C-alpha cells in the first residue's frame, strides 16, 4: 500500500496512545528509584513502537505476519535496552551515593576525599565544587577559632592592663585625699600619665572595632610620603633617644600616595614605635622609602629594627588583634611599657583601607616590616 499522510497519522496516533498509556501505568515505578525511571523510559519506548506498528497494520502498511515479527524484535530490543538502562541506573545510583557521602562530610565539617571510584563527569564536578566549598568553610572556621582565641586573650590582657593603672589611680587619689602624699605635683603628673594611657587604650579598642566592622572611612588627599615619614621620625626621636636607640630614615626619591595623612602617620608611627620598643640599647631602627621592584606602580616602606627576630611560629600572628611579642620580641622593662597588642593590628587595618599590604619577615639582626601602597604622580 502507498504511504499517505493519513496512514502515517494513524500510526502516530496509535504510538502516542500506547506510549502515554504505558507512561501513566509506570508512574509508581518511576517514583521508586532512578533505575525505575530509566526502565520506565525503555518500556514507554517499546510500547510506543508497538503502538506505531499496530497503527501501521490497521492502515494496511504492514502485513499481519510482518507485524508479529516486528513485535518480537521490538520485545527483544526492549529487553536488551532495559538491561542497559538498569546498568546505567546502578552506576548513577553509585555516583549518587558518593555524592551523598560528600554532602554528609561537608555537613560534618570535613573535606570530602577525591579518592575512590571514577565518577561521571557531572557528578565529579559537583563533588569537586563541594570539596572547594568545604576547604573554604574549614579555613573560615579555623580563622574564626583563631579570632575567638585572640579575642579571649585580648580581653584577658586588657583586663590586666586596665586593672593596674586603675589601682594606681585609686591609691594616688586616696593618698591625695588623705593628705599623706609627699609630693602632690608628682602624683598629679602620674595620674595624668595613667589617664592618658587609658585614653589611648580605649581609642585603640574603638579603632579596632571600626576596622573589624569595615567602617574605617576618612577624607583622602595626596600625601607626600617622604614628608610624612620625616615627620614620624622627628616625632619619635625623643623616644628613641630615651631608649638609647638611633632612629634614621632613607628615601630613594620623593613619592606620594592617595590617603589620609593622619591615619598613615599613625600606621607608620606604630611601626617605628614598635621597633624602638623592641630594639636593645645601642641599636638602630631605620625606615626606608623606595619603589617596589617586583610590583610596578607601588611604593615600599620598610621599617628595619634589631629586635633579634620573631619566632617562626609567631610570624603569622604578629598583626592579629591582641598579639604581643614573645621570646626575642619581648620588650625590655623600663622606659616604654608593653602595649595592649593593638598597634600592629591597627596598622594593618589602616594600610589595607588604603588598598595596600603589610607583611613582616626576619632579617639577620631583627625584623623588617614592609608596607606597600599604590603610588600616584604629584
């Protein structure tokens, strides 16, 4: 019989009816598992093929004997396809088990392993993304634990630092009140010094809270760094002389950066004062300004001291809130009392707010604190 549109339409209609019927019939199977979904697709395809052939018989496109032959062949091919679908479903189920295990490990705070059976490309990509996410989360949790430990340590140190001057203030106030002070003027000076120290400590705590909250904002302008560093050296020269330390500056050339002069002055002053505090009598603290050789377009400010170096296990903590030097970095007793461990943390916050970086490494005789800032043309 000649193939016509009506005969083709009849075959398609029977195919659609048989396929849809099988589709609805196998809804419970599809809902059970991934293997059931794949098997239902095979059965729907086989039913649609059988329906199309029955439509062809009714349209007299295919003889009855041919239809029987095609039904048998379709059934056989359906069995083979079903076996292949089950095998594929088992592989997908195994991949899904690996993925579910990876999700569970992420929930437990672990990084999923990359070893084991080979996965399909899509599942392997998802697992790798889970591994990356888990690594980031683990690093974040570790950082949070370190910050929490630093906060507890800072609270302990601050409590001690506040208690000592407050006890002294109370004792001196009571002595003045009772009239037993031998030298009231000296007591007044000591009270003023203690109040100034407490005020500076409170201001440092306020600045740290602003830095950690990302609220460190200020007016910016073009800052001639060579002039700013000269001002810092001049301001700290009396402190250096009192500690028996020689303070010097070396600038390769005049250079400027965009920023806030007062904040940058504070950052550099913190670095210089830190070097003076830890350098033994007769030592040298030097600050240098030059172009960053390996970072075009940036300026490099280096503060070199002769503290004896920082223990390797503490190098990564130098700029943490509340960290104080230990071992070689422990300041000598006397003229300059130890700080609350906030100065270098404030310096890092100021430098990073100026789109710069700060780092430290040991030298033969001490430490080198390196600050890098974007340079601009005057």
